[in-house]
């Protein structure tokens, strides 16, 4: 296979709960710009601790709702 991939055409997004007690990951491709409203998109949210931890642990820092930069804490392994 000789396939190319252009990230400039990628509209995918993901979000992760910042609360360990709510292990939710959302992945989608919703187009947010007005010029893209004619195109469909969708998002799915999954509650799964292992998936959540994988995404959460990839975050070094984030901007909270107040606009402050927060260093993400690392979550310890559990047997859950």
C-alpha cells in the first residue's frame, strides 16, 4: 500500500475527563467552522478506565476553564 495522509484535512478531536472518578474519553470529527456546517460529523463517548488512562497520561498540561495552564498529574496503576 502506498497511502498518504495529510493532517491538514483531519478534523478529528478527542477529549478526556480530567476527573479520575469519571473515566470518560470522547472521540469525534465534528466540524465546527461555519463553512463546514454542511458536512456531517459525529462524536462518541466511552467510559472505560484503561482507555481513559491511556489518553489522560498523554497530557502534559492543559488550559482550564478559567484560562490557567495546569500541569496534569499522573495516575497510578490500579487493579481496577
